[in-house]
C-alpha cells in the first residue's frame, strides 16, 4: 500500500493506541500533539481515566507498583520523591518515575476523543480530504471518510475486510457501547532481528521464553516449546488476573474489618482525649474559683487583722501628737512668762503651770515596737502554704 495512507505494520502501536497517518490532519477534539494535561470533558463514568494526583487527563500516565495511575507532572512534583502520593508506597525506580505506562487508560482516552468527535455539534470531518463531512468510520484504519474518500478506501482495501460503520449509527451509541464495539485485538509483531522487514505478525506464544513469535521463528528455532496461540495466552492471563482479583476481594474483607476496627480505636482515642480535655478544663475552672474564693477570704482576714492595728496606731499617734502639742504650749508659755509676766502674774499662775509640767514629765514613751510589720498573720500564712 502507498506509504501516505499510514497503514504500516506499526499503525496500531503508537502511544495513543490509534493510527496516526502522515496526511491526517489533527481534529479539534483530538489533537495529535495534545498538551500533557488538560481538563477532561467525558462522562462521569470515565473519571477513572484521570490522573489520581491532579485529577486531570494526561497522555503520559504511569502505572505504579501500587496500581495507582499518575501523570509525569505529579510524579515529578512528588515530595518526597520515591513514594506514591496517594498511598505512600515506595517507587522502586531511583528517579521516582515508573517504567510501566498505563496503556489501557491512554488508549481509552484516545478512543473517547474519537467518540467526542462523533457526538460533537456538526460531527467529524473527513480525515482524508479534510473538508467534507464524514459519513463513515473505519475501525481498522481508525479514520473518518466522506462518500468520495470512502470509495477510494474501498478500492485500496478491496482484498481486505475492514469493519466500517456509519457515523449516524455511532452517534446513537453511548460511550460504553462505542468503546465495546471498537475494542479489537491489537496485532503483535515479531521483534526478531532475522526478519528483514520487522513486520511479521505474531500468532504464537512460547511458554518457555514467554515471548510472542511469528510462525517462521517458531518453526525454525527448535528451542521454543511448548507453544500456544496468542489469544489463548491473553485469555489465560486475563483469567489469571481475574482469579487473583477474586482472591484479593476475599482478603479485602479482612482488611476492611481491620480498617474499621482501627477507625473505631481512633474515634475512641479522640473521644477519650476530648473527654480528658473537658475534664481538665472543668477542674481548672473549679480550682480557679476556689482560689479566687480563698483569695477573698484571706484578703478579708488580713484586712480585719490590720484594721485593728491601724485603729490602735491611730490612737497612739493622736496621743503622742497631743503630748507634743502640750509640750510645745508649755515651752511657749514659760518663755513668754519669763519675758513679759509680772510678779503678781508669776505668783498666781506658777502653781498651775508647774502642776501641768510635772504631769508632762511623768508621761512615758510608747513601747518601741515595729508597728510597720503586719500583726499576727500565722493563720493566713498557713492557708497560703496549703494552697
């Protein structure tokens, strides 16, 4: 076939799981060179195709050993590098980027982009002439054709049977129906270096070396045995995965029970912690109230004791102050009598003044005590010590 038709042996093995003919122009809803991440606009049922980190569609999805799917952007930004950001499982690769691509998800994304072209307003255009409205879709070539280009397609592939469906019929299908109807077995090609064209389809599987082989390699190399066909091997692998999945589902119930138990313990721990916090708060508030009450009682006791001391001190102060004033008056009166009193005045007043001065002389000084110190507050000190 002419090379410009893009139907080479590797046309079904490109990164998006769809053919990429040289002359097929990019469609608006399915760019050939799409950016790494852009919002997904498919049904909610296909949200599983999104990166589990950023929840965006990506053409570079990687499958981790923990079976989570992440895009390269999330893996590059993953901190710390070497762990799955979803479940924290270690990534064996030193650079933190797994080797396994999630081919299933990337291929489903490519087929969903085709479905969005079909169901878009106005429908898809012909992949060949790029101008006419497409009427049919070739599932083998994975291209849309108008009436004229479809005739050319039939002429070129008159010796092959290509499954072709009308666009109107596809538009009536749901996305699930479209994906199921367009699912097909992808041809595997032999990788032996003995083939000049590297394009021989593998139909045999060697169980010893676990490789797909073409008929020539299987017949010429007697080291390969036993054999089975590729379809049987893929079916066996699918059944093996299903069996392992059923076993994991049985074990999952045990893990779920343990998880629920741990969640219950976590809830109990949180409740106990919250209860203790509330108890501490209540007890502290109670203690604060008691201390405030004790403070008021002790302050009242101190004030009562000190009030008595203040009254006694005030009496003594007034007494001493009166004595000082009497002494001052006596001194002043004696001085004035020496200066101005006549003999008659001396004879009349002297006995009285003498008696008053003698009385002042008999007065005793107050007991010398440190009146600035508090009175007996031993009870207050004992109660403070108890606090």
